[in-house]
C-alpha cells in the first residue's frame, strides 16, 4: 500500500513537472499574422469580436455597440468587463497562446501599461490601418486633436507607430467653489489668472476660514483652502516642467539634481507649509469643504445636483451651482521658466496582436471616435478628441455637470497639455520603480520629510541603482 | 522479468483501488486541486526562477542570474523588505498571541452574556479584508480621521499614521490586533480540552488562580500555542495587507511598508519580472521553511495529549 501511494505521489509530481516545463518552453504561432490589412471593410462583413473594458464603462460600451451594429449589422461584438484589466490582459494573452481566441480582440488602455504591453508584443501596430483610413477618408486627420492623438503613438520607440486609439481629451483645470469666494468677499479671478493671484486667493480664503470658524460652516472645518493633488504624477510633472525641469535625458540619465528642481519644490512646499493644501488629504470639491480643487474631468462629471452631506447653513445644500471651472493658472512665480504646463491624459483602446479579426476590430476602433459613438459613449462625460465636436457649442460634453459652466477651460491652451510621461522611456523592468521614486521624491520634498537637498540626492541615488539593474 | 513485475504492481494497485475506490473518489477533488493549484504552480515557479519571463513573450533560460542579482546588486533593497517583514513578525506575533491568549482567559468564564463578548471580539474576523481596509483607511486618515480626533481629544498631537514613514509600520502592527478574535477562538477550543479534574486537584492542593494558569492552562494548551506560533510566523512573513490600505503601490510612504510579499507582487505584476519574482518567492519559501524548522527543533516544551 505504501509503495502504491509513493508511486502515485511520484507520478503526480512527474506529471506536474512535465506539465509545468512544457508550459515554460512552448513556442506559439500567431493566427492573425497573415491577414491582409483592409481598413474599410464592406458594411455586410460578417465576423465576431470581443471588446474588454473597465466595469465602469460597460453600459456605455453596449450603447456604442448598438450604434455600431446599425452600420455593421453582421459583426457581432461581445463585451467583457474586468475591474483590473492589466492583469486580465496578461491572463487572457497566456490563455490565448494555448487556445487562440481566448483573448479579447480589443481592450481598454487606461493607465500607462500600454508601453509594457507594446514591448511584450501584445498590442497590434495600428499604423497601416490609421494611414489607410486617413487616405480613404474614413478618418479625418485634420479634425483630430494632435496633442491627444500622439499619446497613442509610441514616442518612446524610434518608429513612433500607433498602438492605441485615444478616445477622450482630459486635462487639469481649477474647479472653484464660487460660493465660498463670494461669501468671503473675494473677487473671482480672470480666466487668464496667474499662480501669484491664485496664491493670494488661497491666502485670503485661509484668513477667511480663520475668521469664520466660529460660524461652524462645513467648508471652514478643515481649514484647508485647496485640494491640489500635488502627489499626483500629472500635477507634479507639469509643475516641475513649468520651472524648466526635465527628470531624465534621452539616455535615461537623471538630470533633475539642479536649482530649478529646488525652486519648483520650494514653491510647492510653500503652499503646503502655508496651509493652503495638504498632500495627504484628497478632499474633493464635491464635499463643499474646499474652495479650489485642481483636478481633471472625472472630479466633476458625476457630481450630483445636491450633496446633503455638505450643507451650507446660509445657502442650503452644496450644489453644482456653487462651482465653476477655470483654466489652470499661468505660471509666473519667481524662478519659473515663464512657460506654463498643464497635466493631462487620455484613455483609449488597443487591438490584440494575435486577433484573427483585425479588420473587423479596426472598423470598431475607428467607430469609437466617430461622432455617432460620442453621442452615446459616456453620455457627455468624455471630451471628444475631434476638434469639430470640441468646438461645437451644443455638444453634449459641455452640458455636464451643468450648463453654463466655463467648459472651455478643459480644451483651452492645448499647447500646455503635458502627460506624465517622464518614466515612459525607461526599460520595462524598472519603469514602475522609477515612477515611484519620482513621486516619492516630490512628496518628501513638499512635505519636508527630509531636507530638499537630501531628498533630491536620495532620489538620484535610487534612480542610479535602478539603472544599474538593467 | 520487468513486465512480469510491473504487471504484478498494476494488478496490486487495481486491487487496492477496487477495494477502496469510494475513498479514492472522495479525496480525488482534493488531489486534483492540489496538483492543479499547488503542485504545478510550485514546480513552474521553480523553473521560472531560472528564466527571464515578462508574461508576454516566451521565457528565456538565464540560469542563476535572478538569484545572483538578488544577492549582489539588489541585496540592500531586498534585505530592506525582509527587515521590514521581520520587524513586523517579531513585534506582531508575540503581542497578538499574548493579547488573544489574555482575551481568551478573560472570556473562558461561565458568566451571563459571555457569548455576546466572544461574538463581538470574533466579529472582525468575518469582515471581508477589503471592507476592513476601507474602514482602517478612514480611521487613520490624516487630519480628519477618527484616530486623530481621539488622540486630539486627549490633548495629544495629531499624527500622519499611515502617511508617514516613521509611523506607518507601527500603525500596521496596531491594525493586526483586528484579528485577535481568530486566535482567541483557538485558545478557547484548547481550554475546553483541558480536563477539569486537573483544576479541581490543584484547587484542593491550594493553588491560586494565577498558579493554575501557569501550571495547568499554559502547559496544557502548549500545542495550540505552538500551532498559533507556526501559523503566525508563516502568516506574518507573507504579510500583504499593506497593499490594500496604503498608497505607493502598497509600499507605504518612503517604502516603509515594502514587505517582501508586496515586493514579489510588484516585481511580478507591475514590473512584469515574473522570473525574478519567482526567485524571490523561493527565497521567501526557504526563509519560512528554515524558521519553521527551527521552531520545530526547539519544540520540546510542547505538550501533546498522547504524552499523558
């Protein structure tokens, strides 16, 4: 009996070893490698594709599919939603290697993981489709906002090919609680306000809070005038760039140990030490407790008409009527470069490199940035990447969260648009580490955890260590 | 000759299976599960530890390069993660064990309403980790968190708790007390197995309650103490809870909560360095195995029932 159990155990282990080893050393064919590019398939083309998206986008995606099927009735589009797409894509890809068709043909690219996916040859190079669509007129190159379009291109690789299709335009704005400013007797700033003016407003709000603490108004309880997201990559990188700072040169060597970095850090630190913002506290404008929030579009589009948690004794509940939008302030602080940069970004969709329906998948990707799709996708939450739709005074996106806001702030000054791409050119194995080092350096600097010189020197040391690993 | 011998084994195996096939059927799901979800990943991770694998392209054999990198260029960083994990384990295990033992002693009495208190203390263990993570985040939120309001009510200065490198680890250790109820239930089960006549005899001999605890309760529950200790070591060395409640990818401020399991996760699923992460996982496995072996070697103090 003992012998039999031993043999069974030995057999199971051998099987496991053989199975595991086979999985590690197998090579795979790409089923879609030899399919000719057709960027304009006929309307009666029959096929089946699957789109993977985030759980929050699934309802909108189904509406888009309904519209798409009015144009291409014979292309069946399935959907898959996952809370964490990055991990799911890897799982699907590995399943697809053994059983082709297991991975969705199109997937959402929400974060900056797409560079790694491109390096891992999971994303299909869309350049032939894009060029063919520009040529046959199914995509209007002149109508696409170039600042966003280039984010889907691989600018970190010499070929600069297109790897995903951006679907929305988003950049940081200043969302101002005008009720707070009005009650404190502070005049609303001009639309082309500067950081100096902004700091002055924050000072007056802070002083006003102190005077009004006895009134126990909800928005005076934290005593913090602004939520600045200084710890976010998009906000902090734009700030450093406005002081003329680049983190790395073209050879990925750190070049931020200089006077400009110190000036940028000093400025952000001064906002924290003066009590104008708290980098540990992400109090949203919707709480009714901060006067200004520097954020991108998601901070306001879902804002409800009324927020019973944020009651103003004198004016009733906090509502969307209490806020308006301003462009980010112009950088004019002493020591800055004189040029203003504003954090921004996008989400988009990419095609799986091993799809066996690349032409049908392209038809869907192209449809995603059409006017018809924007009419249903996000119901106005997303700002289109088409200039014609951005400029349209009656476009749906201009009506959220309420009509009459200065929505122009979201699309003004596209030349200031700055994605947080400082780490994107780094080798994949250290990219996330480099990203974290820079975020941490900024946090340590502005919170005063360590001295600024020590903070920068520490970051340089950590970056050099990471570079030594590759 | 060989075929005759193997024929004999096959016949004997079939006979054994035939005579107890119901039992084999019952344990088959367990065996299959173990092979699929433990044995294969176990072997695969061992093979991958010698490969360069990004989960996207086929793995490349690189020999001991991953281990070499861990013990040379990355040693300081990796040791940093082990150091944080050891500190967490060495503080949280004894304190948690002591507190849960103390609670169990308190709740091992026959007084009205005791069941309510047992349920109350055990309740946190059945709350899903995600839900409790959200609660903890709220409790320790800087400036507006409940904890700061409590300490300020006593005239103490507010702290950044999880947002500061100096206090984050201690805050996480404090949070581990949330699971005291789990240990308490096991102690209570152990106390129930102690023969009552031992306490009666001790009482007759004039032993005080404290004396009874040290001379009867603790020695008689030493097997459970040892079990909780081993489980505590394994659980603490695999600490991953910070991932749910702190920023910076679960590393905490200034990497102050960069536990070795978080590092393995980051390497595997954020940096797509699956080969390197597998090598780290095997080192962690080896460390835990050594610690467990050491504990077993010095476990003569443990009293098992059959020794009686």
